[in-house]
C-alpha cells in the first residue's frame, strides 16, 4: 500500500471497525458526494441500505443533511433504522417505486429493478447512481449500467454509473466523520484468519448486515 494512501486510524475505533471502513466507505462517500451531488434537505433513497456500502451511505447522507429512506429486507429494518434512516422500506412488503414518493437522489447498490421503475421514483431533475455493476440479468448488471449511460443525455434526470477509487483525502474525510461520531461501521460478524474460507462463503450468501471482518 503506497504511503500516500494511508491515514491515521480513528482513535475511537477498534482495529476491526477501522478495517471495515475503506472500500465500502470510499464507495458510499464518492457516490453520494461526487457522483450524486447530495445536498442538505434532499430526499435520498439508499437501495441495499443494510449492506457494506449501504450502511455507510445511510449515515453519510444523514451527515450531509439529507432526509434518508433505506430500502432493505425484513430482518434488517431495525438495523437500518438504528443507523439513522428517517424512513425504512421493507422491499419484501412494499415497492418504493410505487409509493408516489419522488426522490432527488437514488443510490442503487442491490436489486434488479429496471431503469424505468427507478426513474419513476426520481424527481424530474433527480439523479440515479448505480454503484458498481450489481443488479440486472446480464453481465452482473453491466447491461443496465450501459443503458443508463446511453439514456441519460436524452432525459432530464441524471443517470450515472459509478466505481470508487481509493483516495487519501477521502480517507481523511471519513476519519473526521468517524471521530465525530457521525458515522459508525456496522460489523455483522468477525472470523479468524483460519476461517477465511468460511467467511467468504458467508459473504457470498448476500444476506449480511454491514461488513464481515477477518481478525489476525
């Protein structure tokens, strides 16, 4: 790891908590701030709010002054509410694109909703950010991402694809938010180094809440 990409561990975090921050923290911060252009008072929905990126995104959106709706499964409703979401929608019970609510910014980390359904939940000038390539039937969702790039210039809404990049300055931003208590890593389970294979299998089930950490 280049020295220029390192930052001090937040004093109030354990080593396990600190290990859970990079990658997912970068993705949530950059998707919200840089690609999504989140502003105070905006209505923001985070799809996949209980996951590694989503749990950071909920807290960061709140720290930026947004009103946040988290979309997750039944078992994660209370967890998502506990990390600060103003509203929580259980996707097994309700389709957030059919509630009539319109959002300024949608972050999609999980799911396979079509672009037309997602756009239906956006304001006329709203922004959709597809984080990574998840979702969709083809090529792990890359097909949907490419369609978003093609469609965006022809509609009033901003449809954006996004992949995060490690940046020391963003690690410092996260460090400050963590030390201020505005963001707390959510850790689902920890595994010992000898249990790494089991940990990978556990994450592969795609039902984790927050992050899974290997302890050394």
